[in-house]
């Protein structure tokens, strides 16, 4: 009897052990990488979206999914790593619009609805989840650049349907009006990129008549003046020129990532404003893409959406530049 | 005597079954995990969460697409909206809800917006 009992215990014990061993089977922890796959924006691929980051939330909307121009508008919670669908963009569904933030309010406007380049502009209030139409941009365009700084919005360059542009306009939320801003010395272009470091806005890349531009500029909002920086082909090993890239800032450095250069690219370049020099970083690990979007709250950055050729992408990756220094050492 | 054998057989069968279930759950690739919804009760109504496995992918505290902060007026309306999102995701479609989707579902919206 004792023997039988011990037999039962042995079987039970062995089986339990087997269960424990299997349920503990290791989930391979990903190596600490430079790019970490984050929330998948499930099944909603879109490119040429527009957006802005306010606090710890990235806002992204409009765009084109290969079939339709989109009007839906979403918020990505950086801490919680999830999405929420917000109030629909009230203007015509469009892509290649610009988005920027001024003092906690988001703005999206201009762009292309599939037929025409557009001028209309809207502000988004995050607290009330409502859109308000504001004064229209004086001239229609798509694939422009837009940035908000020192309480004003600036929109310039782009394509008006016939020509690439080099003109800039300044938006004053206090008077709800646009005024032309003269003084940009660069060439006309579309699909350029900007990033902001310590209150200065850097502008580069873009394309015009099939030529990828390699001039690089800094805008000082205090004096509203543009100053030329070293060209993007200054060093022989630079391969920064491109269009449809994303620009963002992290820990005092500027970045230009992904984009289009005779096809989608996933390379990443880091700009040091102190030395006016560029360094190549580890390439974006998600699928190579153009017309993506970057969300950055200053300490973390996420890149997602976009397309490669005619395949539209829906993933989002987080970029850890400090991990790259270790890799390259 | 035979009851001990039966007992041990039953234990073994039970454990084999449990073992199988654990193996099945673990072998399921994460991207094939089924989407689920959770209805959440809020101050002035209801919202929903969409989860894939244990991962929250969408949190919807307000009726999607509508301006302002309109919550679902009933659990049922939140549930049928979440169900539509689930069915879109399961078909590999975008989880975007269009105004026409909300109209088809007869979702109550505040007057004056």
C-alpha cells in the first residue's frame, strides 16, 4: 500500500514538474537594441500623415492608405503604449499636410486631397478634443514643412501643384493671421525636414525637379533670420540628402531618419549643433520607409507609419540613440 | 487496490491534459492572439478597451471620431461599437470607425455638437 501510494506521488510529482518546466520555458528577452518595436497600429497602414507631440501624447491623423485619403485622427499614449481614436479632422481628407504645435495646441493644415493642393488650416484643442478652423494659408501647397516655436507657427516650401516653393508664412494665434516671412535663402523644394534644438530650427533635405538638395539651414525665431550651415555633402562619407524623411530631436542632437532617395531608405543621421557635423547611426530596424512620422517628447522618440513603394506600413518603433554609442565603441 | 490505479490514471490524464493546454497556449504566436474587448465604466457613461492577449492596443474613453468628450450612454452601445472594431481587426482591416459606422450602429450622440 505504501509502495502504491509512493508510486502515485511520484507520477503526480513528475507531471507537476513537467508542467512547471514548460510554463517557465524562456521567452527570449530581446537584446537591448537601438530600435524597439512598440505598439502596432493594427491594420491601419497609412503614409504622409501629419501630427504633433504634446506632453506624453503623440497625435497623428489624415494621410493616405493606398486607396483612400483619411480624416481620422489618433492619439498615441507614450507611457501606456496604446492608441485612441479622437475627433475626426474636420477638413477634407488629405495627405502631405503639415502638423505642428504652438503652446500646447496642435495645428494641421494644407496638403493634398487627391485633386487639389489645399490652404485650409485647423487647430486642435487636446483638453476638449475639438477642432476649430483657423485662417487659411495664403497659398495652397502640399509636402511643405511646418513648425511651431516661440508662440508662432511657420509653414514654408512645398509644392503648389505646378511648382516647388521656397516662400514661408508665419501664423500668429493671437490675431489668427498669416504674414509672409522673407529671408529663406535656400532653394525651392518639397518634402523637406526640420528639427528643433535649443530654440533653433534646422531645415534640410527635400527634392526639387528630381534633385535631392544638400543645403542646410538654421532659423533663429528671435531674429526670424535664416543662416546657412555646412552642406549635407560636406564630408565624402555623408549620405544625408533625401526627401520625405522624418526629423526629430533627442538629448540635444538632431536626427534625420528614413525617407526617399530613388527608393525608400532607412538610414539615420545625427546632427551635432556644436560642431555642425553629422554622424551616421544604426539604421531604422523596422521596414525601410518614407513619409513616416516621428513622435518625440524630448526624452523618447517613436517612428512609425509610412510606406515602402506601394506597401503601406503600420508599425511604430522606439529609438534609443544612447545604445548605439555602445554598439559603435 | 484497483481504486488506487484508477486514481493514478485519472491524475495522469488530468495532468497530461493540463500539460497539453499549457503547450498550446505557449505555442500560439503572439500576432495570432485573439483581440478582445473590455467595457469600462466611466463617470458619465461607458468606454472600451481593445486588447490583444494581455496587451492593451486601443483605449476609447469617448465615442471615436466625434468632437468633444462624449461617452457611450450605455454599456450596450459601447459593446456593439467595440464589437465592430474587433470584427474589423479580425478581418485585418483598419480599426478606424467612420461616421457612417456610428450611424449604422445607432450610437447616441449629444445634441448640440
